[in-house]
C-alpha cells in the first residue's frame, strides 16, 4: 500500500459516491485504484447495495391513460373555478347542497344549545325548519365549541355510515355477468361532494386523522361514481379490490365507533382520535 | 408532428382541456412507475398520479419552463408521494403487510432461495420503511432510477450537498439494517 501513502483513505460518503459513479477528484480515483483496503471496502459496500433491488414494478394495462383521464376530466371545471374566476362556471348545486348540510348542522347546534338536549334534537331538526329558525335566531347566541364539535360529529358520523353502507353493498356483490350499480353510483356521487367539504373542514380544524380518512375515501367514491351503471365482472372486481386494498371499510368502522363514543359522551373533550 | 409539452401547456392555459388530456396520456405511465417505486403499491401510485395531474392543472400558472414539463410533473408526483407516505405513517404507525407483496421473491425460485430471498426482501422492505420520506425518495431516485443528484435535488428542493447527505444517510441506514444478511461491517 505504499503507492497511496500520499492520500488518505476514502471516507464512507466518498465510497457511496464512488459506488454510484459520481464525479470524484482525480486523487480519490487514483487512490481507489491503488489501495487494496479501499477497494475491498468499496466491494463490501457494493455487496450490500447490489442486493437492494426494486420489487417488480407492475406495468399498467393498455387502457391506463384513458382511465386516468376519465378520473380527471370531470374534476377540471371545479379546479378551474378554484384557480380563478375567469372561466365559465357550472351550477354549484352539489357544493351548495353539501354546504347547506353543514350550515344546517351548525344552525341545529344553536337550537340544541338552547334546549340542552343535543343528540336527540340533531336527528329531529329538518333542514327547512332549521333554516327558518336561523333567520329568526341571532347566530351569535350561546353555542359553545363543544356543542359545535358534537354537531359536527353527528353530521360526519352519518356521512361515514352512508359511505360504509355503499362500500359494503358493493363488496358483497358477486361479480357474475352485468351488475346494475346505479343506486350505489348515485349515492357515491352525492357522498363525494359532501366528502370534500367535510375533508376541508377537518383540515381547517386541524383534524388530520379525519381529513386523511376522508382523503382516502374520496378516490374510492370517485371510482364508484364514475363506473358504468352496468358493470362487468372485471369492473366490479376492480372496485371491490380497491375498497379492500385500502381497508377503507374497516377504517370507517373504527372511526364511526370513535365518533359514536364521542357523541354519547356527556361532553366532547377528547378529540385526539379521528374526530371532526 | 406532435405538439411539444410546452405548446400543450400553453393551450391548456387558454382553456383547452383536450390539450391537458394529451399531457395526461403522455405522462401517466412514467409517473405511475415512479410513484409505485416510492409508495410500494398500485392503488397509492394511482392516487399519486391523479393528484399530481390535479395539482399540476391547478398550478400551471406557476410553471415557467425553467425545468422541463416532465421534470416539473415528476417533482409534484414525488411531493404527492411523500405526503401520502407521511399521512400513512401518521395514521397507521405500522407496515401494512399487504403492501409489500411485490417485494416477495418469484415463485420460480428454489425453496432455499425463497426462504433467504424472502427474509432479505422483508429486511430490505423494513429498512426502506425506516427511512424518512426524503431519504427514501432520494435513494429510490438514485439507486433504482439512476437519476443524477442534481435532478434529485431539484425534485426535493434541496441543494446538491444536502441531496448528497440525504443519499448518504439512506445508504448508511440501509447498510446498518441489512448487516445481518450481508455480514458487512457498517
């Protein structure tokens, strides 16, 4: 090793650069070529890194690009609206419906705060009645953060219930010939609009776990909403696989159970688990 | 002659959604491959590709042609994948065994090799999972995709030295985790 005494051995970082063939100073290259210790160390590093191989990456099928476009196309108008006001707008009925649902929930909370009978009245309040009451009731009166949390829990709990029902119904279908999923499709479409609103609300409120769950739910609902009314066995299996791969039904049940516990509790004070 | 990416981008900015369709069809497949390497499963990779195009559509006004459109998209995809990995880790705090099936050895391997290969691949999967999002991404891009460090830095938004250090940390951690299988000192 006398021929490399005029140069220090390479350090670990330099070995990594050498392994990947990154540019190195001439002195490093010369040293590596002549130093048995460093050559051996590089070989040891290579023995590890050479074994780190990627698992096989599946190649998407021939229709992948078209399917991806189908998943995107219908969302572009909404994205344009979000990006700026310059482009023509389509009716916002779904968003308004979802927004109205949330508004009703908050307004229902006002009623409830007055009567102090929270959970029973939430179920009873009809949207129209709530709206009428709201016009006559100053919004600034009396609702506490805890009561608002509880109302939101009830509303989102219903959303989770409905979503779970759609997914379970679909996963229970047997892929056999053409299957009519018109009903599930329409319900998924409705749920999609409210899902986005609730997710945004969860994000705004810092409820990351709930936001994440709703974020996961969205593409599943999306796939169902944009499936044909009559699905082939392959299409149905694809939906079922997606639902199962995400374990989304299980997650919805877990969160729903937490939400139920929270709404039964005498006061909403523990919002660490999935809540909104 | 096919329009270039930048020409299509200009058309999309003018409200031409069909131009965006062409960009989606042109770039979906390579984005899927990259997303799969980072997320480790097809469903997540699909979601990453979809979210990447939505974010890019939203952010087209900020695309300034300094990087190629493909690089810009790739950068968005990596960020989407990192977001997804982070949220998954926060949510689950564990490895979902079902997501690592692609790392299992080929059924054609001999029984001995299956056992050793399976253990090794599981160790690699666990070691990869122990990396931070940035480390995993930098390692995947350098080791599996052969991407130059400068380009990785562009995607991660880090300077060259910081990018190198991220790769160094990833390699050191992997080497340490895999030492029982390779006998190589760390």
